[in-house]
């Protein structure tokens, strides 16, 4: 496995066909679980810590795999929207690939975003929503209460299914 650092917050992993065979994996079979396992193996091999939250992108080839991992911030940011239209407008003004979760929280919605380490959430969220305090267990509480509407890719899904009214 070839491990390359991309700055201080990202790494790329190249796993050759022979290494995949040794691991009893095929490029087209690598999903989320296998990608996390490969990242864990690479981090252990390089003795790297602090990667509890990372975004993984997998590019399978004919007989090899290229995996990119970018470190996420330790804690998510929460934004309360009292109006669904404001939520839709903000979603269309945010980067589509921003990792996010959407929950219903009367009398509105809570958008949880996970920016990359060292980066702030998009400024547009501060314009259309109220930032909630960094409560460490809010995401778990919302999930426990059955309030989660989209577990992942909330911004992308909102952009795909709802048009803003400008």
C-alpha cells in the first residue's frame, strides 16, 4: 500500500492488484466498510492518529484502488432553520458535497454540517439560520428521538429535490 500525504489534512492510498488479492478484495467490491478498514490499516502502518472522522472517496481501477481520505473537524456545527424555504435557499447556496444531516426539530429544522478540519461552515448558513451551541450530544439526541430526516448528504438531497424561490 502506497500512502501519500496531501498537505496536513488528507492522504491518498494506492492499493495494487497483488495487495488486493492478498487482502481477498476486488476493486469493484470496495464499499464504505472496506474503505474504512483500508484507511485504518494505513493509519496503523504509518502510526497516524486523529483520523476519527474522515471523508473517503474510492476510485476503483481494473486491478487496483485509489482511495482519498480527508480529515473532518472533530465536532459538527448545528444550524436551526425556522423556515423550510430558508433551508432550501441556503442548501442551494452551499457546496453540494458538504457532509450534512437534516433533522426535524419543532418548530423547524436542524442542519448538522461537518466541515473539513481547519475550515468554517459556509457563511451563507449564518445568514439564513441560527447557529446552535456546540452541544456534544445533540446529533445523538436527535437520532435517538427519531428526528433525523436525512442521515447523510442532506444538502445534496435538498438541492436535488427542492427548488428555491428566489
